[in-house]
């Protein structure tokens, strides 16, 4: 199996890139995790990670590694191509990319259920 690289070109690196996503993006809220995404007009998703309220650097860096690994293996989980920011809050407790995949699947399902309920009203 050939490894999938995660080049710097698909990472959000500048503050103005994060501000654009926060200002214009749609949100999917979960327990201690929010995914904010905004279409970027390119042919690939780009990743940004924002961690709030987690004091220990070891914990922050582990969360970032796990999120990057999830994104590396699931780059196209949001369509069309978007800039995606994972906003993590204190209390986020995930040990593997598989747990993040399950968490995101649950968040997306609950969001689509809420949207279908409001559309039927």
C-alpha cells in the first residue's frame, strides 16, 4: 500500500485563510468539536486545525496528529472542495483517526436529520 502524503499545499497556514473560513463557512457542531467549511474553488480540500482551551502541549499536538491522519486518509469527506477547519474545544477526547471518522459520521447524520426536519415544516 502506497502512503498518501499530506503536502503543505493542502494545509491552511495564513491567518486570513482561517478568517475567511470562519466568516463565510458553514458549521457542523458536535460534542467538543465543530467543523467549519467553505468552498474554496480549487480541486482539493484543505485542512486547518484550531484548538481552544487545551493547556498541555502534548495533548494539543496529539490531537493535531490524529486529525491530520484522519484527513490524510479521508480527504474528500466534504464535497465540493472546501477549506475545512476542525475547531476543537476543551474536553475533546479521541484516541484514533477511526474514532474521529465515527464522530464525524454521527455529526453529519444528525445535521442532515435536523435539516430534513426543518425543511418539512
